[in-house]
C-alpha cells in the first residue's frame, strides 16, 4: 500500500472548502425551499428560523462531503486528515452567509467502544468485546473494583440480551417493574446512550461523570462494527486493548500517531512504539479504518442556535447512510 503524504497545500485546501460550502449551500437551499419553507411560513420569526435551519444543514452537508471525499482518497483514517480538522469548515462558513455561521465537528465512532456489539444475535457475550469492556471499566478513572465490574457486566448482559433468563447476579424485567417509576428491561440493543442510566448499577455519576472524574458515555457508541480504530481512539480505550497496557504506553501511542511521518496503515504499528514490541492486541479488536462517524453541526444566528447531531455509516463507493438524526 503506498504511503500517503500527510501534508496538503493549505491555500488549495481552503479554496476547495470554500467552493464545497458554496455548492452545498445551493443544494440545501433548493431542498429547503421545497420541504421546509411552507412549514415555517406561519411562524412570526420564520425568516430567522429558516435561515438557522439552512445554516445548520449546510454544515452537515459539507461534513458529509468531506467524509465522502476522504473515503475515495484514503484507505485508513487518522486524526491528521481533513475530516478530523473540521474547524476549517467552521472558519470558512463565517464569510459565506449574510447572517449567521455554523460550527461543525466530525468525530470517529470507531475510536469508541460499541456497546451494542457486546452481545451477539443469540444473546451471548462476544468474548473479545467482553474482555475489552471489562478492562475499560476497571480503569482507575471510574473507581470500580473487580467484583463491582463483574456484577455490573451481568446487569448489562441481561439488559441487552433478548431473553428473560437471569445471568448469574443479573436482573431482568421483574426487577425493573418493581421500581418506582417502573419500566421494562429493553432485552435488545440500546437506542440511546442515555438509556444506560436505566440499567441497575449504572448511576448517573458513572455514566455522565462528575467534576472530579469522567463518565463512561464519552467513550461509548451505539454504532460500530466491533473493531477499535487505534489511529483515533482515546487513551482509556487504547489502554483497555490489552491487560499488559499501561497508561504511559497509551500516551506514547498517541504521541507516535501525531507524527505525520509515521505510517499508521498497518494495524500492528503500535509495536513500533518504544517499549511496546512485546504487546499484542487481539486482531479481532483493532483496525486502522473507520466506517461510523458522528457529525455535530450547529447553526448560529445572533442569540439563536440549532444543533444537528447525526450518526452516519460510510462505505467507499456508496452514499453516506444516516443512522440516527437529532435536531435540538
């Protein structure tokens, strides 16, 4: 595989972004006029609302195009690529609207742990995923001991698996129906990470974090193929990839991949990091390319804001697929 040059002509890149944004605005405007304008006409501030929607949607469309272009040009994904530097898009947007601008951010979901991949179609643990998640929960950042993690894993399995059979120390719907307010166990994949707080043992402090410590939620995703992109994963995820990994090793990996001269195409590149030649990650757990992303585009008009949060699936040669869309 030919090694990619990490550098791009900055002026050329800025021009491409400008033309890209202009073209996307034209497309979105045409779509917007057909599908949205009539619904906003009855509102007293319909012009501002219309403009705000247009600006936010333009940011999303630009992000989609950047991701699509990247898929045609690169076989791997790193934090050195244009999609990971979406601040450039945001800066360009300020000069392209008479009023307002957008702030857009693209994040790689494959750098996170896909919570819904813990259980297979038969309701059984995927061993490699289970081990990864257990090591992650044992991070000192969360303050859980091995016994607490073991029981918490039972609670999670019973929430995700399709049956009503209790796993070891786990609980099923009978327990949750006895709560006030009562609810039933999902017995299926999570549709929102916020639903983690419904699982026994998953306190809001553990899920969302506190001022003193971080929460689980920023390291998890709903979507993913099961493999972690070691080119984009954070230190806690990297450390969880092997029982032999240390905090310092994870930091060294991040420093190594920041150097644009280092080749990150081989999934075993981590063994080139000083002191890590003996470390072996499960090949079923790691990758250097990504297919799942989250796009956050915020349209800003004076004191008004509209945020679009969209999770997408990207496959080379095919249109990007929207998996989940939220507007706020």
